C-alpha cells in the first residue's frame, strides 16, 4: 500500500508569528502544487533547508485595484516596450535573482523546480523587451483562477511595472480571481497591493483553485 504523503509544513493557521510553517521536504512538482493549493510557499537562501511560509496578513492585488500613475500610463501607451508571455521563462527567473544585495532565493534548485512547473503550464512569465533586449519581466504560479506572483525585475526604468500591468490585464481577461503577492512592500503598496487576513486569503484561495477551467493561456 502506498504511504500517504507527509507534508513538511503545518496547517497554515498553525504557522509561527513570522509565518514559518515548516522546514524540509523537496521542490518536486507534486510538493509545490500541494503547497500552493494549501496557501504555503517556499522561500529560503542558498545552502539552507527548504523553508515553507504562510504569512498573516497576506499580500494581494485586487485585480481592479492596480494603481497606474500617469507617467507609467504614458509609457504603456507609447509602445516603447514589446510584451510577450511564456517565451523565456527560465531567463526571467534568473534575471529576478540578479544584483540583489541581500542575496537571492532564486537559486538553481528553484529555477529547475519552477521551470518544471512551467513545462506543465502551472508557472508563467511576462517578458518586457526593448528592441531585442529583455529589460523586464515577472513570473509566478497558477492553479485554476489563482496566480501567485513570485518576483519581478527591471533593467530599464518602469519595465517591471509594465510587466505587472500586463500581467494584471492577462489575469482579468482570462477570468482569474486572486493575485497573490505573499507579502507587501512599500513599492507594491504604492501600486495598490493590500493586506488581508490569512483566514480570508485561504477562503479566497480555495474558491479560486476550484475554478479549474480557467487558464493563463
């Protein structure tokens, strides 16, 4: 008889005050999909064990709540940047881990794991191009009508914000319900990110992932 899968994390509501829910386990596709479905995500530094988190409160963007300043709106309308989806997922992930003074969680093992999710259409990227140069982007995980935005990068002013704008537009067009940012920062709050309780988040997550007819495209 096959043994039941033992989660390396506690139920999210039992996470410690900082949101740590578990230590250990692996980054296999099945483990990652179960984690996201239960409101948990991995976040750890190189050479550390896998750490699993479920913060309270949780950062999200309401899909109608993105703030687009006038200067950014002008940049978007100008057509300066070309936008693609899912054309160079691993390159976007690597770029998200570049030049971070505090270190990066976008390790080789994370890139390998999330590229495997991408290959089965559960992870996606937005690419921002200036001519033939990749100058910005974002990536994340999708399940049903749920999308978890993992990270963004820019090499040209406003390129990451343009990526976020086009990500939100795609999610709205495809019928998504929940855009998770895990935690908020001053930067994401200026763009409209808000915090909701973990209880509310988990309720909305369950409703979103049940909508298994929704696709990122």
